[in-house]
C-alpha cells in the first residue's frame, strides 16, 4: 500500500506568496522495514530461582514468541520460581501487558511461579495509563513529588 506524502516546494511558495502543494507517492512502504525484536534470556540465580530478562519490544508482534520462550523455560525448570526482569524493555503495548495479565490470571504453573521484580519506565507508564495497580506481584514505584522551581 503506497504512502502519500504531501510536500511543500519552498521556492514556489515564495514566488506566488502562497504555499503550493504537490503530491508524491512513496513507492515502498516503510512499515515493512520495521523489524520486531524481543530478547528473552534466562540465568539460574539460586537453587530455586531462575531470572528471566526480557528486552526489546513486547508487543502484538512478539507476544507469541514471549509465551513460547517462557513455556520452554518453565519446562526446563519446572520446580524453580521465575523472576522476570523487564528493565531492558524499550517498548510495551497493550498486547504485552495482556501477555503479563494472562500469565497472572490463567492459574497455570507459569503464573504460580512467576513474578516481575523490576520493569522499564515504558511498562510502568502503561500500567499507570491502564490504571492497573499491579501485575505478577509488581507495582510501579510512586511518582516523584514535584518540586517548585521558585
């Protein structure tokens, strides 16, 4: 699907005293160039705890991979508790939040043994915008008090 771009020619605008508009069509959609990226890494911390670090974009395009990877980790460590580190997230949309809420609400083995221990600001902001007080035992820190500049 071509993207329509409106361009103002500054020389024409100066000569006529009005902004002359021209329509140009981008021949290649730039949306296809945007790659989805998600990293899910695990590290055994203690005998009963596995740290799962999630980074990149947790969105509608990556939640399937997130669930698949988390299922693999649970299968490899069935008796351990999972601590989710979301501090390296660059972006999280409603699908990403829904993925976390699904873990919490399904009552599955994954939900019983997973908790978020730290999250990026984008996740905190999403929880605030959605008025979600806590997910998997994690609640965003309270906002810093405003200081008066005077």
